[in-house]
């Protein structure tokens, strides 16, 4: 099979090499002199076409020199007086704009600081309110328990009281409250309900009333602190809102003024640019008209002479190369392809080069390091290698592969046994965990509904506050966008109208409206504009004579500008309507949100009080669960470790066994190839390749 593959391989290589050399021979059969003559003829045609184009340009330039002229002194004097005046006005406007931008940055920074202060104050207020609600619920539950205990003792029903949730609350309170140890022991003895306990007069009632008074005072102090914090928060928010509103109004006014200044600056710069351009062109035109015409005439005569010489040179070269004697000589000197050359070349270096490239591609495509393909590549390259070392490497690799297979079998048996044992133990622990979870679920059922309701209320309040804050920010952002849109659209309209007026100045002078900044010199400006329009048709350098084509496109551009202005007007009208509707929607939403939040806060206080008295009941059940969970976690971790250690081996055991057997078989076959007649065939072919080279 290997011999057949080698034969097919070299047959394909010979065919590819022969086809490539035939194509090369056909390509070389073309006469290179004919290509040179063709290129020269193309050059000759191009030079002639360029000469015709330049002749037309020169004729227009001569016409320009004959027709251009006139007295430009008046327009130059007017422009020289206007340039410094407009420049001063631009500097003053730019200075005002810079100051406005700095003021805007400061106002925006101050407004952002005010918003940040409001956000921080709101976050602090929310935390304080939540802490107060929790503290109030705790104090309320404690006071109720104390009042119930005093009433029960007074009625002689202390025994029944000790069976209520109020007794549980008192036990927790006495254990954590800062009080005299003697009083704590007295209350704990009472709450323990031991048979040997005998009340000592009104001692227990006195201690309970004292605790109740302390709790009531703490609750009153906390309530007063909360009321003061609410008032401070409301005062701060009112002040910051006024500050933000004032800053927003200032920002709107200065943004509008900034847009107006930007338009004025653009208009003045455009006017200054036009004036300076006209001044420079007039001065250059007046000073250089005669000299440029004379210079261009001399250049034209020199170009005509040079082009004639170039055409003569090309024609003579074509005549030399195209003569009968030259063609006959080139036929004798140019090499012609032959079949024998193709055959000799195919049997030479290309065979070895193509064969080696195909073999190397096969090595990369299949398995790198495959012995028989590597040795074939070495033979094609003319290398020598000692096969004794290779035989030893093959034997060592076979031994290693067999040892790896034995190790895998032992590991498979160990993993299967450990999985069975561990999974049985885990199932027992999980049954215990299930029983504990059932007991905990029964204990927590009483408070589950309350906890869910508290979460819903807290989430509702939080989402409501977030919605209100987002709506407020969105409304402010929408209003700012509206203000910015109106300012930018107004400025854009003015710029578009200025651009339209500028086009009229060039293409339709009768429709042009002089700028307000140029009103004192309106007559002079119209004179200069008329002159500029007149100069555009015959431009100073002949290369710019194409300006006549601009007239055909001006109408479409002006129409597009009118459409843009209409679009801006429509957008501004829609923006005003949207701003009014958004403000109405925002005010209604704020009113509804305030009512909903007050109701939710009241419900949250009641639910928190209920939760505080119910949570004590579930603590004991969870302690029993903790120990069992630790055992489950330990066993789960051990099983996970087993999976990490064993899964890959168990999944690919058969694949690895089969692949390892295939590798051993391939190594034995490679050893047999190197030891037998196949290697002799490789050696013979390699010598044939080296001989043909």
C-alpha cells in the first residue's frame, strides 16, 4: 500500500512540474521587442493627447490675458480698511464666547454638585429611615411585652404569661439589655418559671416598669431625632432644588447667547475670509497680470519644443525597432522553447522540490513525528540517519504504552469501587437533611408570608424611589435636551440662511442680502461682491477655468438648504409640543408616587413589628441542620474530587486503550518498514532524485 502511494505521489509531481514548465515556455514565446514597440506607441499617443489638452488650456489663457484688466484700486482700498475692523470685532466676540463657555462649565459643575449633594442626602435619609423603622419596631415589641408582663403579674396570671411569645421577647431583652446583674437574675428567675420561685413583693413589677420607662424614653428620643433629620433633609432638598433651578436657568440663557455668538463669529469670519481672499486676489492680479502672461508664453514655447523633441525621439525609436533588419536579428537572438528543455527541467530540480513540498504537507496534515513519512522526507533531502537508535526508541515507546495501559486498568477498578461506596453514604446523609428541612419548613411557615410581604414592600418603596429619581433626572435631561435643541437648531437655521445668502452672493446677486456687520459700507461691499463674481469666470491661473460649471448646480443646492430649514422648523415645533406633554405627565406621576409611598411605608412599619416577634421561633431548628450539612458538604467534596480524578479516565478508557493499541501497532509497522524491502525502495527513489538533480 505504501509503495502504491509513493508511485501515485511521484506521478502527480511529474505531471505538475511538466504543466508548469510548459506554461513558462509558452509565456516566454512572446516576442519582447514587440511589447517594447507597443509600449512606445502607447507613449506616443499619450504625449500627443496631452499636447492637445495643453493647447486648449493655453488658448484659454491667452484669451484671459487679452480680456482681463480694469482698475481694482478702489476695491483694494475698501478691503484694506475693512479687514482690521472685522478682525477686531471677531476678537471681541470670541472673547465673549470664551467667557460664556467658562461660565457654562462653572454653572454645570455647580449644578452637578447640587445634584450629587441631593442624591447623597437622599441615600443617607433612606438609611436613617430604615434604621429608625427597625429600632421603632424593636422598641414597640419590647414595650408591648413589658406591659403584658406587668398586667399579667398584677392579675396573678404570671404562669399563663410565661407561655406566650411576649415571654420569649422578654427573655431576649433581659439577656441583651444593659442592667444590674441582680435585676437581671431576678427577671430571669421569674421568666424561667421554676417551681421554687416566689415573687418578692412588687420587685419584678418595679423592674419591668423601669425597663418600660427606659424603652419608652429611648423610643421618644429616636422619634425626635428622626423628625429632626426629616426636617433637615427637607430644608436641604428645598435649598438645593432652588439652587439647581437657578443654575439651569442661567445655563439655558448662556447656551442661547453662546449659540448666537457662534453664528455671529462664523458670519464675521466668513466675511473677513471673503474680504481677505478678494484683497489678495486683486493685489496679485494687478501686480502679476502682465508678467504672468509673458512668462506663460515663454513656457508654452519651451513645452512645444520639448514635446516635439520627445515625439521625434519616440518615432525614431519605433522605426529602429520595427525595421526588417531588426526583426530578423531579434528572431535569431531570442531563445525559443523546445520540448527537450521541458522534459529535462521536469526531471531536474522541480521534481525534487515539488515532491519534498508534497511530503512535508502530508506530514503536517496527518500526525507529526510519524517515522515512515519523516524518513521519506530525509531521503528526498539526501540526509543520512542511523536506524539502530530509532529501533531502540520504538521499543522503549512500546514498553511505556503497555505500562500506561496497566496503570489505567488499576485506576478504573479503584474509581468504580469508591464511587459506589461514597454515593451510598451521601444518600443516607441527604435523607437526614430532607427530614431536617421538613421540620424547618414547618417552623418557618408562620413567618414566611410576613417576610415575603416585607420584601415586597421594601422593594416597592425602593423601586418607587428609584422610579421617582429616574423620572426627575429624565425630566431634567429632557428639558436640557430641549433647551440645547432649540438653541442649536436656531443657530443651525441662521448658519443655513447665511450659507444660502452666500450662494446668492455668487450665483444670484439680486437675491443676496448684505450682512448687518457690513451695513455702513453696503454700497462698497456690493461693488466688491460684484467684482468677485466677475473674477470667478476668468480665474487668474488657467488651471481654474472650470469654474463656469458651478452655475448649473447652484439651484439644487439652494433648494436643499430650504428643505433643511423647513426640517429644522418642523423639529422645533415637535420638540415644543413634546416638552409641554412631558412636563404634565411628570407632575401627575410625582403626585401618585407620593401617595403610594406613604401607604407602603405605613404597611412596612406594621410588618416589621410582626417579623421581629416571629423570628425567634425558627433559630433552634437550624442548629441541628448545620452539623448534617457539614457532613454532606464533606462527602460532596470527596465525590467531586473523585470525579475530577476519575471521570476523564472512565469516559475515555476504551478510546485510550484502542488508541494505545493502534500506536503500538503503528510503531511495530514502522520498525518493520525500516528493517525490510520498503526502505530499500525509498533509498532507490531518493538516489534517483539526487541523480536527476
